[in-house]
C-alpha cells in the first residue's frame, strides 16, 4: 500500500435546511507532509469534533482503488483526491482484508486500524447529491479511521507497512456490513465485542441495542 495523495481542507459554509453550517469535508491535495497527531491531523479543518477527530478518528484513509467506481457514477463532478474527505488517499488499501486492530508503519508514524467511516449528509453536500449516502453504504468500501500510536509525518509515496496483524479476524468490510444489517449475526457480535481495538463506545452501543 502506498500514499497517493495527502489532503487538507479549509472550512466551507453551506446551507442546510435553511441554516448556515460549516464542514471540513472539502479536502484537496497538498504538497506538504501531513503531521499525524494523537487527536487530529495538524493544519486540517475539523468542525464537528463530536463525530470527527479524537483518539479513535485521528486520521481518515480512503482507497484510491475505489475512485473509478465513483467517477463512473458521478462523471459530472470535478474530481480530485480528497473527494471523500480523506486525509490520506492510499493505493492498494483493501477493506476486505484489513482488520480492525492491525498496526501499520505509515511514514514515520505508527497507526492502528480503528473503525470504518460512517457517512453523514455532509458527504452528500460534497457530492451535491444526498443519494450518495445510501450508495456509499451499499458499496461497502468505506475507508478507515486510524488511531495514532506514535505521532509522525506522512508524505506522498510513503508506504503503509504492516507491523502487527490483529488477532481478531474482524475486517473493516465485515464490521461495516454488520452495522447496517437488519439481522445481527450472533457469531459476528461475539467477534466484535472481543475486539480490543474497536472503540469501547461502539461496543457499548452494540450491547445496548441487543438488550
């Protein structure tokens, strides 16, 4: 896996239900190294810190391999890396094999796969079409957030090198599909609750839903 683009964003104001809101999802390629901090990427824009950034969502990665699929669906858009609000566009990132808990060397940083991205209406704002939300869920390649175990910098052409494979078999795709499944598979529930790398609040939310 290799870094194709490093992306940063500035605040963008938009109208939603008659009210002005701001978002940091409009990210664009930069020639600068990205500094991966414990809670966010330096010099990036994070408007909603309840749902973005923080220990378990410090940096968002999306696969360059998925861009052709989306370009085919939305050929009229002005395409560039960072379209999904990702800080790092990664060639070869495959959510069907990457496990939650996997640890990677990424540039000079050490990161751990923490959870997939769950889309909100702001992705629809970026695409100028809210139907992209359901399409994004159905496609089942959501990219992944990472937890920063050791801070460092990342730049274009840096490789993402596996340091330690998670003992849990839970992949990003498997967990993402589970989140939106109407029927929750009991075996998958056990795998999820036993995964030490998945944020505790996600597991507690699952426990509560099963009561």
